[in-house]
C-alpha cells in the first residue's frame, strides 16, 4: 500500500513538472519564424530572372528601430541572386509579429529550378 501511494505521488509530481515546463505562448509565432515567413513572402512575390534558378544563399538580416529589414550580408556564388535579394527585401517593413531589434537572423535560401523559394 505504501509503495502504491509513493508511485502515485511520483507520477503526480512528474505531471506537475511537465505542465510548468511547457511554453505558455504556443499561439504566437517565434520571432525568427515570423521574420523568415515574411522574407520568403517578399522574395517569392516576383521571381522572374532565369539566372537565379537553382541557386542557394544564406542571408543575414536585422531589424532597425522602425521595424525595417536591413540586409547585413548575402553569402552566395550567384551575383544575380545577391542583387535580387538586396533589391527585394532591403529596407522593407515587416508587418506582423513581435520582433527583437538588434538580433541577427540567419535565413538559408534555395531557389528551385522552377523558380520558387524553398
């Protein structure tokens, strides 16, 4: 009888620990995901150049005080892709989400052969 009470108490303790360990803000998107989603939306709006199809890049961006995206660097071997990224998202305003200013977001990017952002 004492062992079953002890096991029941241990199970209850583990359940309480699990409840407190979960994230209470599940409904909100994380800042990195919200920024990435908006960047992909901006880039996929008008992909036309054939010379960027199949290229990859790593973008480093940050937000300034007015919630505008600032492209810090673009690592790619394709100069046309770098120009396309800088022209498409540099100085664009982000619209939704809670973002941290001064944080550098790193976004990997791959343009498919068909021209869509992956």
